[in-house]
C-alpha cells in the first residue's frame, strides 16, 4: 500500500513532525485520515447546530416573542446622546378631535389684570373639551305574554315574542359581546366579568356562547363577500401559521389584499389547502419561500425580509467564508429592498444585477450553507424584483404577517379552538376585524348593522366590501 500524504491543513498542527508522519505505517496513516474526515464532518455539524441555537427573530423566521429576555439586542442610536421618547421636533401633531357637544358653556373673563371690569370686542379664542361617560343604564324591555282559553276548541292560545326580539339580547348588546370576544380576543369569562362589572348584567357563559353563535351566523354574508373580493384582487399577500383545534394541529391561512383580508382554518399545510384558500384566483402572489408558493405559475414576489434574515444568520457564522458570503448577500438584498422607496437608475440596476450574478456564481457549487443559499437565490431569481415592475406590490410579505399576528396572540391565549363551530367563529370575526382595519371602519358599527338585519331577517349592507377596484395592474 502506498504511503498517504499528511491530512490537508494550512498549518501543521499535529503533535508530531512531518518526518515522523512519513515513518508511520500505511495502515495507521489510513486510520488517521479516516479520523480526520470524520472530525471535519463533526465540526461542520457542531457549527451548524450552534448556528441554529443562536438564531433569533432577526436571523430566522421565529417571532420576536421567542427571543430570550436575556439576549434582547440593544437599540442602536445614530447620535452620541440618546434621544428622548415621544414626538421629535417637527413631528406633525395629533390633537384631540372636537366632538359634537351635548352641553356648551361660555366662559367670559371677569376682569383685566389691571383691574378693569369693562371689556370690549369679546370673542371666543379656544374651546376646551371635556369627555365624560354617562351613567350606563341598560334598556330592559319586558314582553308580558298572555294566554287565553278558546271556548270553541277548548284549548289555550298563547302569545309569542316577535321574532326580532326572541333571542333575549338586542343587536347592540350582542354586537358588544362580539366586539369584546372577537375584535379584542377576550375569553368568555372576561366578557362575563365585563358585563357584570360595567353593565350590571349578570350573564352565564352558556348565554354568551349562544350570542356569539348568532354573531357567527350573522357574519356569514360578510365572510362570503370578503372571500369573493380577496379572490378577485390583483395582488394578494398569503401566509399561514399553526392553529390548534381540540389538540389537533390545523393551520390558519390568510389572504390579504389592499382592501380585504380573508382567513381560513384548514387541517393541512399543503397544496390542497392553498387551492382551497385561493379558489380560482390568478393574480400576483407575495409570499415567503414555502414550496407550495414557489410553484405559482403567475408572477410571484418572494419576501425579501426572509432572505435578509437568512443572510444575516450566515453573516454571524464563525467560519470566515460563510460570514463573508452572508455579509455580501445581506448588503445586496438590503440594497434591493431599499429600491422600493428609491428606484434605481439604469446604471445602478445593471451594477447591482452584475454583483448578484457574481455572488451566485462564486458560491453556487459549494456544498455548505453558502452554496445552498446561492442556489436558492438562483431558483427565486425571477421573484426577487417583481415589486419594481408592478405597481402595488411590496418587496416583503409583512402585510400578511401583520394580519396573522392577532391570530397568533389568540392562539397563545386560548390554545386554539375546540370545534368546527369555533373555527368558523375565528375565521369570520378575524376576516371582519382585519377588513375593517384596512378600510378604517368601525367593527362595532358593522356588527350592530349585521345583527339588526339578521334579527329582522334582512340581508346586510355589503356595499362597503363589494366596492369596485381597478382590474389591471399598472407597471411602474
């Protein structure tokens, strides 16, 4: 057997000399080579595990709430002296809005500082507004039902409560419970405590659940209208997050456009669930790098924020080559994302594109994390700058992630739902809540109108959801 060369190292770091290595038996040299290869693989595995352990919300897709409280990054200040919190000089103010007064008092000065009590040219110069909550007194209506005996057939005839009052709770009170439990995500017992403490109305948990069931049913037309509008939007931001139903893993999906947000709870995170969410929609998709989204046949904008976090993670690696590649990729991706607010000139774009191609080509064939990230950039090349070509497309999927944030907090508080009926409640109230937020509408006003029409057996007003939008994307 031929003697083997010494293990490849930039410097000789073994506890023996090269001459001793040449005199080592061939079998021992082969064994040392095997140990060296295994040690190299072990070091790579340890480094990858340490990098994964060091991940946080800035270097991965983990939420900020998962960061350790002992490793929170300190806020960076651009000036030597930290600025005080609050509005800065030149910041536009937001004064209290003057509401329509229910009572008005005029206050005139009694005397001047000089002692004169006769003043001329009196005119108002300022209005001081005082807000106060009036005593809350519930409107309680008793429907006294009579019954009478019929002498012809010998039976008792009983009066019935009108259908719109048969539930025992009016539309405004029902809408308030829907607002507390859905729009603010409070639990049933919190709603019960509020009704007893603030409104002076003792109510059981079962009665609250029945009210919320009626709210769910009243919101069905709104939910269908929101779904229709979301599936006709030109640009949609889609994302998903885990959701638990009776300790079984489900997924909360969201499809957000400029005007509406459509939520759906599905048992799977799959192509089937994605198809159920979008139905026949065929617009521009903005999403993260999940494989189901990558197969989208229409134009797709991949989320640059996810790529930036991955690059930042590589830049923090201990291995010099990985850190250098991560730093380079991070700078180029951040520069691309900045182009959303500062469009590049032709020369700037060609220079940036040349640097990106060189970045991918230089690391494409590597077998480590740098090579995998370079191949990912090449695979998603056509999805990196759609926001520069189409008006109304953002470079990140933050719009969908913000829409999911309230659902994530709901899941953490209540651990999900316990039935399909609970899933329908979550889907509909979240869709209404986020859609009202996007259109700057009051959810309570919409709930009151929906329940009033529902109790009366009429269709609700959906014109604010079904408002016409433009039908063709405009390139920049």
